[in-house]
C-alpha cells in the first residue's frame, strides 16, 4: 500500500512585512549596500596608492567613514538576532 504525500507549501515568514525577519532583511540589505560602497571606495584608494605611493586624504577619510558605518550596522544586526 502506497501513501501519497502532498508537497508542503513553502513558508513565507521572511516575506511578512513588519516582522523581525523583515527588519533583519532590511538591515542586511543596508549592510550590503554599504559594503558595496566600501569596496568601491577602497578600490579607488588602492588605485591611488598604486599610482602615487599614497592615497588621497579625502578618499582615506571616506573609506574610514564607510568602515565605521559597516561596523555599526554589523553590531546592530548581531544584536538584533
């Protein structure tokens, strides 16, 4: 005798707006956007170092600010979980 199994419907808890998962997804999205900005600014800084043997002060400060924002977002995400 064979029993037939129905396919389980997929859970969509992560898609529920206003829930903790939604907040976490938003925090992760914001973190990834900041990380992409950091990568771009850091690549610019590295390019300047390769050209001139030093980086522009403004670029270094920009990378430092983005890095600090990433740390803050990471701490928020870690504490939210």
